[in-house]
């Protein structure tokens, strides 16, 4: 039955109620802000009480209410570690997600697929997660391959299928089967220029992008002999996608190419690509694109990405990035790591840093070791107060304003001309 005091929302107030319940979930930092001491046990009980109510509401008759409940659970799962709570209710959650994907409309299916991703991220790799994937995997594949389903639902299910398979499966047969399902989707984009019957229309491009990125993620955990087969199959076809009208497809194809070259050179130090001159010419054109009909923001983004892709293909180089989370640092120093980080960042959003600190599965993926345990006293010494932060920001703002004012002063530009 439903917990006491938790009533099903009406269609009118579903979104308002959900937002009010979940306002604290979206930002993990809100739990550690300066303020009076709170009873953590009571706070946890209150959170779990609300989550139980949301789980019940995923069975409500109103589609709007179900979707709002799914979104609320997504917010909570992305911003907190709830392993014990979820472990006790994983079958109930799995059944709710399965029902929403099978019977819901587009938005509800997208929300359910997103929740399925977060459910597997919370559970990590293990027998329980395998049971979840055995239930949801066939449903996700069916939606992905269903031409009558909405593109948005197919796109969300393709992403979910790739992420859940990446987290869960130890079965190599299931891995290959999932990759084949995704290949059947994105390879239709190869025929774009030759097909005039709308098989690979712009309408389907978002689906092809999601399928390609999910497939690329799974490629990073394939055995080397399978990687070689996939490289031989796709490396000479992927450059066709660099001419796509859609910016995101060009970027997805470029980053996938960089990753394939990285894997190819790992498997064979003397790897040789026959059409290297033609490919580098294409990449250089995209890295220096100045077409006036494209938006400035799009051109900047494209040039930035393809400069890195060109360096990877030509010089075997990768621009190392540093990610900060709490007192720790992580260096992203290869395309495989970047692809993995970007994928989980997309589904966790602002909760990515919190999960990097506390989620055992993610820490294993990025080889960060066990979570760093810091006592309350250490955390307090590391954290500056609001007042100190305000003083620092004020001083920095004044210094910045003074420097800019000096540069903007017309008298500073007066020089000797003779």
C-alpha cells in the first residue's frame, strides 16, 4: 500500500509537487552548505519516505503523474548514493520502469529509460544488475528497433541500452548482440548520400548519433580481436558522416574516428590507414571551417573538437584534461577515457562529481581506488565559510574591474607616433 500522507498527485499539481519535493536533490553541495547541524538519520528517513511515495506514483493512472515521479527519482538517484534503499526495492523499480517503457508515451519512455541508466549506475556491476538488465534489455532493444516508436524514445532507449550493457554484462554474447542491435541503427546513416527515400533523413539523425555513441562506448570493453574486426568494418565508412549537415553527427563521427585510431594503434603499433591524406584533409577543413551560413557558436565548437581529432589522427596526441572532485583530481589522457567520462557526465549531470567521489562502480571504471574517507574535522578545515568566500570574491572582482578599466581607458592607448 501507499505510505501514509502520500496522496497521488492530480494532473494539475503533479509537476509543482514533484519540484518542491526534489528541490534538494539537484545539487549535492546543498547537503553540505554552511548552517546549523542537521540530524542526518532523520534527513535520510525523510528522503526515503518521499522516494517510497514516488515509487508508488510510478503506477498511477495519470501519465503526467507517472512521468513526474520518474523525473523525481532520477533527480534523487543522480545526486545521492542510495544503494541500500534501492537494493531492497530493485525488483519493484525494474517492474515500474518496464511498464512505463512498454505502455507509456514518448516523454514517459524517455524518463523511464533515463531512470534505468541511473538504477544500474547505483547498483554497479553484479548479479542484481544482471537481473535488471535481463528484464529490461529485450524491452529496450524492441523499442530501439521499432520504426513506429517515437524518435526521442528510441534515442533514449539506445543510450540506455549501451550504458546498462557497459555496466552490467559479463556475457560476451550479450555484448556482441547489443552492439549488433546498435550497428543496425547507425549504419543506416552511411547510406545518407545514396538513399533518396528518406531512410536516413534528418529526422532520424538524433537516433543515429545516440546509437553510434552507445556502440562506441561498448567497443571500449571489447576483446582486442573483436576491436580489430570492428575497425576494419567501420573505419573506411565513418568519414562519410563528416559531411553530414548535423553538427552533432559530425562531432560524434570525428570523436569516434579518433577513438578507433587510438584503439587500432594500441593493437598494432605499425597500423597504417590507406586513405590518411584524404581523411586528414577533411578533418583539417572542419578544424578551420569558416562557412558563413553556420552559426558562430557551432563553428567554434566544431573547430575546437576537430583540432583535437586532427592531432589524434595525425600526431597520436591527446590534450590532457583535469577533472576536480572534492579533494581529488582525475586526468583524462586518452579518447577511451574521454568517451566514458562524457557518457556518464551526460546522464549524471551535476551529480557526476559526487558519484566520482562516492560511487564504487565509477571509481573502478576510472581506476580511482576506494573512496577517500575524510572525517568531519578534515572536511571542515578544507572548506572555507560563506563570509570568507564572499570576501575573496569581492576582492577578486575589484581587482578584475580595476585591471579592465585601466585597459579600457582611452588615455592608455595614446602613444608616440613620431
